[in-house]
C-alpha cells in the first residue's frame, strides 16, 4: 500500500527535450507529494532544475536516482519522445508509477512495450492532456448557458 505523501521524482533531459509543458513542476507543490530528487544528464540543466523544483538530491543518471531514491511516482518530463520508452519501462520494471505527457512514445510498438511493462508490474501510467480540463471551461459553459 502506498503511503501519503507519495515520494516523487522527475526525469528531464536538458538539450534533449528539456522539461516539457511544466511536467517537472506538476508535482512540486501538490500536498500529497514529496518531491525528493531530479535526474538530468546535463550538469547546468540539473542544477537549474534542482533550484526550480526545490530538491537537494540530484542525479546525472535517472536509473541511479530510481534505485537510490525509490520514488513511488516519477514525472518523465522530456518533451522529446525518443527516450521515453526506455525511461518509462525502466520505471515500470521497478514498480514505479509514471506521469508523462502525450504523445507518450514515438511509435505504436513503443506504446505497446510501455503498456505491457506497466501491466506486468501493475504500475499506472498517467498521460497529461493539456486543456483536457480547466476551470475556465466550466466558466465558458456557464456563460454559454
């Protein structure tokens, strides 16, 4: 059973997709989440992300972060999709739930591999859909009505 607050971490790739659409800060101030670490292979990007995310523990290799920090949830934040399959599958194989954005992989085969890894490990994969819901939409509906 998961303990609240959930231990969370962020994977980014400065210069290779960076931290897309605020996926890095999405969990930062959530009351049910303790953000414990960030990983980025670029030293300058890693330092900037650590400051932005208010975390002390940083890693150049995300796999090392996953093994040492043992987060329950990871935000796979790079905007580029070229490494997401590897990152998400690595999380799933460790029993870590994943939050990422769409598209979550570059091909149907990659998507199938990710879904299979999550099913095998009983981990959840949450996909952020920008503007899927916003309080603004409720207000627009009220105005239209």
